[in-house]
C-alpha cells in the first residue's frame, strides 16, 4: 500500500484557496482538499510578529505525489514563501487510504 500524507498549506483568501484546491484535485495530485476558513495565523516575518486571517488547505494524497504538489502550489500561490508541510498518515481506515491511492494517475 502506498503511504498516504496530509499536506497543509495556508492561503490569503478563499479565491486563492479554491484555485489551488481545484488545481490539485483536477490534476489528480490529490484525492481531496478541505478548505478551512478563518484561520488566524500569528507568525514571525522579517523580525516582526504578524497576524493574518487565512484559509487552510488540508490536502490528502499519496507520498509519491508530494513533489508535484509542492511544485503546483509554488507555481500558483501568491505568497513569497507559502506554507507547505506534509505529515505521514500513521493510521487510517484501509478503505479510505485505498481511495486516496486510486485517485492518482501514474506519471
């Protein structure tokens, strides 16, 4: 079974979040992307503490697609340095993990 991952990415607004989510699913890089609105991010940037309301993408895919996902996000994201963090799925329903893996097309 292919390793499933969840990749997190924040976006500045709903339009950017939907654009990236649709791109990832339509190009079969991800099986599903959830968009969580109104996430308050507090972060350090250029030596200052900043805050922003953002939308969080929760991207479900196979680990073998990570590099393509990162490339797609970087190509379409408005931030200079977008958050792109992937974590492995340690446990999950076998049927759901199998569904994630069947949503991808081999290169």
